[in-house]
């Protein structure tokens, strides 16, 4: 039985974040391939954290900038190490490379942070997006090069890495969300549903900006035309800024975290997702399609789902058009049914009909049998690992020594 160590930026929260869903899907994929898994993190657990022990996964608390990790990982001696986001690889990657040089090092990007931050800056400063003028890009790309393989969740992100940054495709593996099979016969129909829904974790800035846009610009236009409809907003970690948006008179409800997000989504007639910026694949839209709930979103929101011209009606970056399309989709049963069908088609063609898990483990097997030659071909990665060991390593040791003194 092979051994896997996952070093988590946080403990997985599949009921609050897309990142948590993604991590649990990876964990189950490795369990399906008979890996013995240890999940380690320096983060504090929350009430939403998944109980990994229930799945046979060992949990291990670790520390930042502490050499106790070296003895821990050396004793564990994993065959594969997965870093949850590039921040984690920066902190622990050099330690893994020193203590377990034969372990395959995999970066799970979740989404490409430099794309999200570049788009956020462009929106806030009203300027063109520039992915390359970013310190985050330098850090994240260096992390991709230092690892043997990076998991990318969106086809758009694969395209950006290969075309704009000339990353070798051998260093990348496209592994999107893996949806559950659709049970169309148990989903409520058009007349059994009512109201609009928005869902998102409010620690994620794109969700905060989206709900503020809904409150300020979009919902007033929709509610004027649909006086019987309401908007229900769900999501964990709602601060005072979000809670104060609640207004029963405007039929704008902040309902906080929900135990069963799919239930709330499939009860709604339409999902609204006016994401102004972001990256990766949007878990809320995958959930909407699984629940048979048509949505209206932006070009950023729909990124990574392919080119479906029939859905162009529900993808727009113009606020008035967004609102008008939401009203039409909510009111027209024939249009609504067509969009639901198109959502099912996307899930089937883009996700369910492709065995991403098998492709990933084939790549892993290939890496295992030819790791030395793979690393020799990745000369930039070797160069970055060398310099990283000389800089990050000693900065970490200095922080450790300072904290002990």
C-alpha cells in the first residue's frame, strides 16, 4: 500500500467551500486507489471541518517554521506528497525535498491565485488585466516548477499556463470537479420551484463583491418586475457587512450557512452568480447544474465550462442585461427547461463522460517509474529548488530560532 501525505492550507470544509469539496474528492480518489493517507495542517479546525478520521484518514497537526516537521515527514516517508495551494508548498516544499527526496511532489492549485488577484485589481482600479505584472504570479509559477506535477481545475487555466507562460504540459494535469451522477427524475420541476438563490463562502472576496453587486444594482431591477419573488443568499462566514444586507421588505434574505446546499439550490428556480472576478471552476455553478437549476452569471463565472452557444443568453457582464435575462429565465418555463437541459449536457459531456481520475493515476504511475528523468527534463524546476533551498530554508530556520529565543 502506498503512502500519501497531504499538507493542507486549511482543514477541508466541503459544506462551506468549493476548495473543501475539491479536496475531499481528491482524498476519495486516492482512497479508491488504496493509498494510506495522512492529512496534516498547521491551521485551526472550525465547526465546519470534515472529520477525516471517519474515512480512515489520519489527522496530524503540524507547525509553521518548525523542524519537528522534518522528523515527522522523514518517519512517515510518504510515496506522494500533495501541497494544498502554493502557500503550503513554499512553507514545506523544501523540507519534503530534503527529508524525502524520492517522494513525488504534487501541487493542488485549487485555482490559480495570480489570475484571481490580477482580475480583482483590474476591477477595483478599472484597468486592463495583466497576469504577468504580479508578485503572486512569480511565486505561484515558481511553485509549479518546483513540483513534479500540478493539478489544474480549469481548462482556461491550463491554456494560460501553456500559452502565456510556456509551462511544459508534462508538469500539468487537468483535474476538475467530479460531479455526482444526475438523478433527473427526483428533481423538482419549474412549477415546484420559486425564488432566486445565491450561495458562496464569504471569506472568498469574489463572493463578497458578487453579493454587494446583487444588493446594489441587480436585485432592485429584478424585484421591481417580479414582486412575488425573493432572493435567498446562503454561505458561511458572513460578517456584519453581509448580515446588514438582509432586508425582508426588499425580499433580500441573508440566511447564512446551510447544512444542505443542494436542497436550497434545487428548491430555487434560478441561481444568480454575478462574479466580477475570480479564477478556476465555479463550484456553485457545478452544483446548480447538478440540481437542475438554471443560472445567470458572468464570463468569469462561466469560464472553464466550454463553448456552449445556447447558453450565451445566461452569460453577460452587463448589469441591466444580467437582470433582464434573469427575469426572462425565471418567467419562461420553455426557456428555463432548455437551459436546464443544457446544464445537464455540460455536466455529461465535459465531466461525467471523461475519467479524470484514471488519467491522473496513469500520470502518477508514469511519474513513479521515471521520476529522475522527469526532474532532469524540468531544469527550471531544479534551478528554482536549488535557490529556494538557499533562501526559504534559512529564512524559515531564522524565524524558528528567533521564536525559540
